[in-house]
């Protein structure tokens, strides 16, 4: 199987045990992982045939948060930020975080603007995360420039 890991050390994904589908269906343990370019190649111990492997093509694999190492203060897993409410500096609702991207020049959040179909790419370095209140705070003037 070929897969993409989003960990800082891609091959560490095998350390976290059982992998699951988005619907929390257990798929098995990753085995024999090795890097090939920017991807990993390996196998799931529950997959015995090529047909079974092909049936999983495009399936996103997950590990439970409980298996992840604890983070330092003011650090977040990307998955924790998806769906987070976005407000401007005066507290007005802007939208929610739809996705996080890294195109090589630093992390970018994609904000789905409330009551609009479009999204805005906003530099993550300029976002304040208020984990207590469960929101991301952006500067309205920067947001307007990006629209």
C-alpha cells in the first residue's frame, strides 16, 4: 500500500498501533513501512490480497488522539483546528476553519466565510488560537485584503 503520513517523521505512524477509517472502523496495524519519495509504502496486517488493498484505495486512515503524544503548551494537532469558529479581533463571526495547508511557504488556514460560498486562505502565523474559548481570531483588515 502507498500512503501519505502527516507526521513530522512520516514513518512514526506505525508506532501508534491500530489505524481506523473516518467512521472509526479498525483496519489493522501498519507493517514494513519505508519511504519512497514523499510517500510511504507498506502493508496493513489485515490485508492479505491485492484485491483487498485495491478496495482501500483512497481511504483515509486515522489514529486515535489518545495514541498521540502530549503536546507542549500552545501547540495543536491540525485535526483539532478543523471546524473551529473564526472571529475577527472585535469578536464578530467570520466563519470556520475548513482546512489547513502547507504549500511550502508556511502554514495557511482555509476559512469558509459565513453565508458565502467562497473561502479565504489566511496565513496561520497571523492567527491567534483561543483554545479556552474554542475559536481562532484573525485581523479584519488582513482578511479584507485577502478577499
